[in-house]
């Protein structure tokens, strides 16, 4: 019985002493919908997020409905840029995002 208790205490101490196991890191997500000037969804648009504090870049594409989704983002201020062939590149300056649904309109 004492041996089992000692093993249990040892295993628990590993979780407490190892920094990656004892600290949780907050993440968030960001999603939105890209439309053109007429309000039509833009499928296949390139979406780029840049974390302003570190310069970390995440890229993605809109789906057939013009929607995009980024998950596992560190909370912070992100620049967002959208580009699609035949349409003008659109960039929005940094905003603080947690879980946000943004409508971003791009035009010719």
C-alpha cells in the first residue's frame, strides 16, 4: 500500500514539476466570411493572419461559402489580409481577437 502511494506521489510530482505539463496555454479561434463589393461570397480567397507582436503568420483559404476559420491562435492583435484573383487585395490593421466572426469585403 505504501509503495502504491509513493508511486502515485511520484507520478503527480512529475506533472507539477514539468513546465509543459503544469501550464496551460490559452488559445482562441478566428473565423469570418469574405464577400465582394456586391455581397457575393468569395470562394478560394487567400486569407493571411499576422500576429503583430511576433510576426507569426498563419495562412488559409476560404471555403465554397467564402468562410474561413483559424483555430489554436494565441490571443493578441492580428493583421488580416485577403487576396483573390481579379479582386483587390484587402488588409485590415491589427485588432484584438478572441473568438470573433468578421465580415471582410473585398472589391475589384
